[in-house]
């Protein structure tokens, strides 16, 4: 699946540097009880998707990260 997301001015290096922030944002959204449908419409999801599409061996799909973080947070509570 190709995305038609335009990120003017962002480089892969900048996306990689902000990867922890995108994961943190997704973690916060999950903690707030947002559904995957709502999270898919966020900037953090789009950026994670771009990273996965450009570097699939280094970055997991956002769907996988969502499930992983959701499981992690439910184990804590």
C-alpha cells in the first residue's frame, strides 16, 4: 500500500530522530482509550507509516506498534 502523504520539509533523518516521540504520542492516545480508527487519522500514525514504508526492515507497521503498545499498557494496569 502506498501512501500519498505529503510531508514537505521532512527528511527521513528527521522522522527517525522523532521516532520515540511518535511512539510516545501513540502510547498516550492508547492510554486515553482512542480506537485504532481514530489513531490512524493522527500525524504520529502517518509519520510511523512513512518510516515503515521507507525502511521496513528497521521500523514496524503502525498496526503492529498499536497492538504492541496496547498489550504493554494493559499488562501494566
